[in-house]
């Protein structure tokens, strides 16, 4: 090794320029940079072309000066699933269990017991249950777990009335303002609801129903309206205590109203739009 030649940088470090530009490396004599841009200070070394300089940060930023690079012969382990994805899967399973009546209103379920049922740890179950508590589906039972909320027909009727107050006026304003092609864009959402209903998928229809109404309210551009209407909508979807699960025919009837509503909106039949919307939100017509 030649005296005065700097050691090459370690292979696991990749230099990253600091913000604010860079300056020529100092320490050697002008015109005497060695091969590879290293400052060697040896006379007779080839000088760089005019205007060519090796640029490095004048003051390395400790946070960004070096980025570790794994050696090529070391396999990088696959990224582990994030916890929130497990929580999402548990949340979907719990929603389906609630809608099917598998989780009985008034009963208390502990997070460890549910975790054992779904083959996960108790943490994502508790997180999913907290979300459901915020939606009014369950209630926290201190030191015991979560109690499935009991809902009466009166509860459902009051929630349906609130939904009608929020959604029907907004929908009628949109009907007079938007062109037909905007309503046509919602056809895939309506079709998704029909497909889920045809398979008797109660949880799938509930999500498709929420997606359709969310898209309707989103057209208003009012974020608060979308948030409040969505929260009330979710609360109407939990089953009534002692009620029977919705049959496939009931799901299909509700899903077909989405398609009929879009047809009326595109035809600008405002009276029909209002009638379909109010009937669709009526608790007597809601599958539960």
C-alpha cells in the first residue's frame, strides 16, 4: 500500500451528499489527485480534466451521511405483516360474526377467548373491539371484555330518521346540480352490492352499501357530512336484539334500490329520487 494513499471507504457505507450542495475535497495538492479521486499527494499523478472535481459533503450530516448497504451474499428477510393488517382481518371477522348473530347481543366476550377463536394474539382483538365500541356495536365491560350492544326497533327507527335528515336533502341538491355521467360512475358500487346480496353475503353487502352511500355523500364535498352520515349509517347496520338474520331476497331488494336510484338521478326524476331514497332508508325496508 502506498504511503499517503487514503484507505478506501468500507463497502457497507454508501455516501449521500448533504443538503445544500458540496465542495471539492481538500487535503491534497492541486492537480495531484490519485486514481479514483483519492487524495494521494504524489507528484506525477494524472491531473483531472479542467473543471472536473470530486465532490463530497463539506460537513457530513450525521443523519444522512452514510446509508448501510447489506452485502449481496446476505439474504434480506421478508417484511413481516404489520399489526394493523391483522387487526383489519380480525375486525372484518368480528363484523361478520356480529351481523350473522354468532356474537349474541347482551353477551360478554373476552379478548383472549376471541383471540383463541381466530388464532391471533389478544392485542389486535382488543384494538378491533375498541373500533367496534366507537361504532356502537359493542360496549366495554371493565375487567371482563366487551358486551355486544342490545338494539331495539326504536333505536333503528331513530337512526334511520337521522339518516334521512342528512342524506335526502343532500341527494336532492346533488340531483339538480350534477350531470348524468357523474351518476354513471357509481354503477360499479351498486353492482358490487347486488353481487354480494346474490350470494347471501350479509357482511359483504353491508360494506358495499356503505361504500355506495359514502360515494353519494362525498359528491357534496362536505367532509363533515360524509363523516357524520357514515357513522350513523354504520350504527344502523348492527342487528336488532332478537331479530333474524336478513334473507338473500331482502338483501337483493335493498341492493336493487341502489340501481333504481341511479336510474332516477340520471333521468332527473326528482320526485322518484326522493321516494326511493326515503324508502331505502326506512327501517321497515332495511335488511337486519
